[in-house]
């Protein structure tokens, strides 16, 4: 997950710089993050990465032209919101839960 790596690489595609938000993810996860970032007015593009071996599924990269976007800062500073206007937590970003509470520091209230 992207919240586990502080450094997010910047790649060049056709002369345009893109920041990789998450790499090697499923299409479902890429769509989830793309929608979440779109709600927060950040443009995100899903890029398909062909499978290395025949018969293996393709993976996807989620990239953005905003090279200053850092998902760690956005999530932990509580700057991202859902379509309902609630603040995104790290567990919600990582799709560990659909609940937006408890906060990441309330470990005794978590189910897992």
C-alpha cells in the first residue's frame, strides 16, 4: 500500500511527469482510489501494466499529474473526504474497513 512507502516515484510518460500513487494493484483498488481522489479534486489516471508472464493477470498503477500529491500527508492530515463529507482514515484508504471511525490512534476500538 502507498501509505507504507514515503517515497512515491515520478515517471515520465510522453514528456509528462506523473507521480505514482500506488503500483501493482488490482483494477478494483485502482477504481476505488481514483474515485476517492476525484471526489477530492485530484485527477488520477489508471495505467495498465501488462503481466510479466503469460497467463498471469495484469496489474495497474494509479498515477497523477500532480507531482506534489503525497497520499500519506493527505490521509494522516485528514485532508481527504468521502462523498458524504466524512474524513478519510488510513484504514478506509487501505480498504480494511468501510467505517470512518475509529481514528488510527484508537487501537482499542478497532475490530482487527
